[in-house]
C-alpha cells in the first residue's frame, strides 16, 4: 500500500530513500509467483469482444518466464522463474477455450514461444485434431527452427510476410544486448523463409542502444539489403524487406536501468541516416516517434512525483496516446513543466550505479548484484548463457522466490520432473495410471509433502482443486482440479484430454 511509505529526495532531486510509516509494512514488497502453472489453467471462459480488436483470437499461455536474458527486456527479468505448461494440459485447455469462445484461431503465447520445449508437440496436436483452427505463434526467435515450425503447423497457409527481431544491426551490439543471434543465423532464416514461400520479411530493430555507434546504425541497412538479395533470388521483384525501428527505452530491473536514453535529436539523426541508406525498391523503413519513447522512458524510470504529471496531462486532454492521431506531446510537456519536472532528466540521465532507485524496494526476483554483473558484461560486449539450456547464471530468483530452478546441464525446464514408476489407478476401472513426479517448487508447498518429494498427478490435481471458488464452480462446469488429472508427465504425448476441462470456467489470473 503506497500510503504506508513516504519517499525522500536529495536536494538535487535524486531519490534518497523510501521511509516506512508503519512498522508492519515490509521493507521489500515481493511479487506473487504461480506455483502450479505447469498443471493448472485459469481463464478458460475468456471475454469475447463485440467489436474488432487487435489480436482478436483465443489465447493460451504455454510458458511463463524467459531466460534468454536480453538486457533491454523488463518482462524477461521480472517474470522468472521459467515455467512450462505440460503438453497434454496445454492441448486440452486450448480446445476448451476454443469451444467456450467460438474462436477459430488460438495463439500459443509467451515471451518466446519458440523456446517452449513442447511447442512443436502441442502445435502439431492442435493442428491435427482441429484442422480448421488457425494456430499462431506471436513470439518467435531468429533461428531455423522457428521457420520450420511455422511452416509445419501452417502448411499451405498464407505466405505474405515473416517477422524476425534481430534488434541490432551488428554482431558486437547484439552481443552487448545479449540477443544471441549471429549474422549467419539471420541469413539462414531469410533463406528458409523465402525458400518456403514467404515473399516478404519484416525485421525489428532498436536504435539508441547503450554503446551504439554510427557503424552499428548503418549495419541495420546492411542486414536489410543482404536479406533482400536473398529474397530476390527466390521471388524477383516481389521480394520485400520491411525494417521497423524503435527507440531504446531503459527499463527498471534490467541491466540497462542505469543507462540514459538518446535525445530526440540524436534519434532523429539516426533515423535520417537509415532513411538515406534504406531507399530503393523492395526496402521499406518505418520508425516510432522518438517523442513517445521519451515519455515512455520518463514514466518507466520515474518516481511518485510523476503521479501529478499523469493526472494533469489527463485533465488537459491526453487520451489514447498509443495512437499517433491522438498523441499530444505538447500536453505532456506542459504537464511536466507545471509540476516543475523535466522528462529528459528522468529518461536521458545516466544514473550512477550506487544511486538509490525509486523501485529498489520492489522484489522483482533478479538481484541487483546480477544486474550489475550483467551490465559489466554488456560493456565488454560479452554474452550471458541462457540457463534454460545451460548452467545457472546466479540471477537471484531462487533465493528471492523460493523456487528451486534445479539448473545444471539440463537447465530449469525440468521443474516438473517425471520419475516414472506408473501406478495402476487402484481398483479396476478407477481410472488411468498416474505417473510419479517431483515438483521443484517453493518450500512448504503442499505438493511436496511426501518424504521423497513425489506425488501422483491425480493427487496433485486434487490438492489444486481446493483453491477453487466453490460458489462459482457450479455455473462453470468442471472445476479446475480436474484439469490435467490424467496427465502422466510433461514428456507424455498429448492424449486427447479435452473432457477434463470442457466448459470449465476460470479464476482471475494473477
């Protein structure tokens, strides 16, 4: 509760400390972590709008968290630990959502869906069992697997455009931001995409990244022209490359939270360089308004004093600012001025790493020590390995959340570990066998009550059902505790378990 805390500021305006006004208020506010994400789905009955909207389709979150470690990405740092939905639970839930909503398209969502261990398994099962349903993967990575995956789940589908996000034009700068993508991978992806029938490729980049040089900016044009040449060999004059450029916005709880944003003049100069370098048939450049990025950075790194700015801007007519036709930059600048504040001070100032930060009392999971270590690697253009597939990077999440990632050579994707040893389901006809498994979750979780740390899926599902709101269960159909109760393990094949979640309702997620 903000009313239990009062911020203090230094004479120069920098944040000094957050004083507790009540001894009962915690010094650090920790986030809530869903401990049963792998085997339980909330939100089957999704709201269906009566007007056309963006992303107008059913949605199923198949993975939560991301360990790729892109240093500009706030969501990837805040949403750890990584948790993956069991494949048969994902298939059953997706089909239940489609029936409950009437949609004919379902998105398998996450921060990086192509990293979901069972993405091909789940997507293929859904496509096979529901041939009329369109399956979309909103978040894709730059590698050959992504192209092959999308081609496999949408054979014969539209081949208008394929999207990748290299984020930076040069290898050095991609290493700086820990993107982990090489020039060769970008070329290979382009060759596969054009070879599989796509006639256009869209590439997302950022400018204004920490340590960026003119050569890095112009390297964006070099990549785009190289990809266009590949497309022309396949599609001639129909080949097209669209480059979308956004401005880097420093975000709290990331290794770049201390780095200031480029000024709008600097960003406009870099855009001008790209416009000169990216002209000609088949090349299209679009970019975000750097003024909106300035406000985004100021609000993202701001403190409580910006509350008054937001209210004043709203009262003066700021509405729907994400739409260019409604964006009123002058209204925001005047609101800052009326409150005696400067958006550039918040957005563009390099913050000393020993300065107190307005958000440091919020327990995001990753530790400040990890962010500082990763920032040091960024300054040396060195990468940090993805702990999904390799050793632990000591990000601080296990200590902060109580989740044991159990990393090592296998990485934390084994958080739900099958131990084999199928049991017979008891009396004849009582049900399918249940596989024993170990849940690597927070200490004290009821599902870790066995001395050996094991339980059957059925028992775990029943325990999860105790959290269902019984007053609402009657009108929702089958309660959540039946979801996935026949699941054997995360590595089991999807086995047609639509009935346990058919017409099931959903508790509010988060």
